[in-house]
């Protein structure tokens, strides 16, 4: 069945740009995190800088980008790190992952318009983040404001820093950032290959052997998921292989793919996640947020590694979810068989389906993605509130709640840019970088 867009995506982009500048700016000049019942959040999106500034840079809205850089400089600390917002037993705790989207935004902005941020300032920020959260490549992902020593907890989401430092090396033409990336990657490779991780798949947090018994009931090897925890590391492996052509990184990807199919991929194509108890994966769940990244990643593997086995995996997961796409609204539920959606999950699965369509050359995935684009615009858009609501009932498009998480409104821009430019999110390198979910 042929699917056409029901709206002009360029007009939708312009509308979101207008709403952002006129309705989403907080008192400190930054974009607010949320609007609930017309009330703006006091907190802003600087730690999610990479979730919106690259799109405005791509659109050449440099005056807005400049205003955000100015507000950011007033917000961050003198050492270029972001102030801590997380509290652990009431103590301020700075976390590495809160700086990853911040760095991604700075790097993308510098690549599009280097006059808006100085090269030296960007490099100092990269160096300070590495020094704050890594010791010879080993992540120390938390630091408490009242304790001078870094906590030896490696949040496995920090696998994203491998890809970030490879980006930095490419954009700044600074080879030493490749060394940073290699050191971090070697840490993750070592703990997976040495059996210190469950089944060589990365759970949520990792302590070294010496202190792990203290925290094992809470942290070590607990939650096993795809989104962020594993996918950040897997994409870094793929980028390492693309940059270096070193077969060890490809071999690691193959190993992770094997274990993924054994541990997490159900016979019907659903990706299940859960909690490890005594070495057994229990409390199993199937969630869209844990499934679309797997489609996205394995399509990338199929294309860049030229191996059809990854495409088979991506198609199997996608085919499972196509059963649950509502035929009336085009939207996907957060949980199979249920009726509540999430704008961000729908944005990301649409991007993944566009990529799958390009690599598989099957229009069924393209039409599914287009139906989702139409569904987000038609049913999430609230012209009166000047936003896209966070959740709707996929059966009828009824709004659930009266507010929005603004970063998810702005992340819809990447999907709108894809359909307005008609460029491929997999064959076109700029679009691949712009549309990646990190």
C-alpha cells in the first residue's frame, strides 16, 4: 500500500523552530526540559545539547545556536564541566553520562560552524571530561562533591565515549583522541572477554573484582538491556572498525551478535530484557525502547560490514513490531499489545525503518516509517499548546496528559529533516551522523 506524507515537512520544521525560540526558552536563555499544563520547567537542556543543537546547526539557524552557546557558557562551570544535578543520599554527584550529549552537541556545532565555539575551548572541554571520569581508559563514572576520590563504578553507558572521541579525532584532526578511544574500548573489551560480564553482554553497571561483593546485590550484573547500556558500546565497536579496519573490533561485534541472539532475541523477533538473578535472566520485558536500537544497529552492521546475517536479525525484530503498528494512526505502542505510545520511541523506530528499507530494498519498511511520521505529526501535534505531546492512545490519537518533554519535540526534527531532504539515513554519511540515536 502506497503511503504519502500528509503534510509539508519543511513547514513543520519551521514551526518547531518558531515555537522553540518563542515558547521554549527559559529564564537563563536555555531551552527548557518540559512544559506541563503551560508551565515551563526551571531546568534546561544543556546536558542534552546534542539532542537539539545539531539540527539547528544543520538548518543553518546560527543565530539561535549562538544564543544557546552564550547561555551554556553562563551555565557550565569554569572547568567547562556541567554542574551536578544528581544527588546521592543528598550529596551532589557528577556523572560522566550527563556530559556525553553535551560533548556531542559541541562537536557537531563545531563541525557545522567552527566560528561559534573556539577550537581550544572545545579541546579543553574534551580533555577535562576525560580527566574527570577516566583513569587510563577505565571509566570512573561518578564523583561525589564531598569526596576527593573517584568511585570505581563504570557505568556501561560510557561506551559512547569511544565513539565521541573518534568523532573528536575526525573533526579536530587530533590523533590523540583516537588513543583516548582505544583505551576506553580496551577496558570494555577486556571485561567482556574475561567473563567478568554476564555472557559477554554488558549489564548496567560494573565494579572491579576487589569491591564487587559489597555492591553486587544492587549494581553488579543486575539489569540487562539494549538501550544505552549495550548499544553505546556496540556502536563504538562498529565505529572503531570503520576507522581502523582492525579485525579484532569486527570479531567483537560478531561475538556480541551471537550472544544477543542467544540471550535477548526471542524466537518471534522480540528483544527481551530483564534482571539477572543467580546467573539467570528473569523479570523479562519486551519494550519498544529496547527494540528499535537493535534494528538500527544491526542495519548499520549489515551495511558497513557487508554481512547479510545482521540484516536478517534487523528484519526479524522489525517484522515483530510491524504487527503492533496501529493501522489507523500509524503509531507503535511502548509495549506490544498495549495502547500507550511515546513520541521519542516512534521517532527512533521510524528512522530505523527508513534505514532498513534502504538496505533491504523493501518498501514495506519505508511505508511503515512514513505512516509513523504522519501519525506523530497528526496526533501528537498540539497547535494550541505549541508543542507535540509526549504520549497518545494509538487507537484514536487521544492525548494522554497536557504537556511535553521538549527534547523529544526537538528530536522529531531529525525525522522531519530526513523526509524533507529525501536523503538516506544510511547511505548518506551526513544524514547517518545527524540521525543516529546516542
